[in-house]
């Protein structure tokens, strides 16, 4: 029996090496694991959040379809990060690739490994701006339209490339 594919949104970022090549490689690796790209945002140049003594990030948000369950998708994202040389030394530190699960359909997931919707997405312009670009009518599981979250992050610099 084939699993039903879910509509999922992922945030990808890179600030080490050839950032664009890293993100394109991440998308190829995700596809190889059955995470099918539906829509991709523009590329966005952003300043680091949290640990600021590092290079700027290149970010994008993608809509994908997958038959993986939420934890299976998290493990897939972690394999992709590892394959691209991600090393976790400093929280919010520099990385070749970061793949975060933002939304998994309308599901709410709360496990020790994974929280969906992503717990900090409401605070981050580098997530909300590209998310609104590709899914302006999207509504969070709690009924909040994503576009309603933009004013709260209007002071954060996000440069479209």
C-alpha cells in the first residue's frame, strides 16, 4: 500500500562554502530520498540569528510532497545535512547546509526530536518572507494566516537575490 503524500514546507540555509551549490545539492539529495519538490522560493541573503559572528546565510523555502512520516522526514533532513558536511559545534553556528521542517500538512508534532510547526518560524523573516512568497494563502494549524505574521518580523533584513 502506497503512503499518501503530505504537503510539507522546508526551510534550507547555508553560510559556508558555495552556498548556492550546497542548497542545490540538498534539494537533489532530498529528491533522491523521495522528497519531491513542488515549489521553490527565491534565494534570500540574510544575516545570522543567535550566534552572529559568522558569514551571512543564503536561504530559501520549498514546498515538497513526501510519503515519509514527520520523524522519517527529520531523519532524511539530518542525513542530507551530514552528507553535505554539516558539523554541529555551535548552536545556530555556521553550516554548509541546514534543512528544517517548518510545516507538515496541518499536523502538530511535539516529540523530543521534532516540533512542528517549527517553534521559531514565527520569529524569523528568513523563513516567513520566502514562505509567504510561495504560499501566500497558507494557514497554520492554529488558524493563523502566515501573511499575518510578517509585520512582527518587518525589522529583520532579508535581501532577495
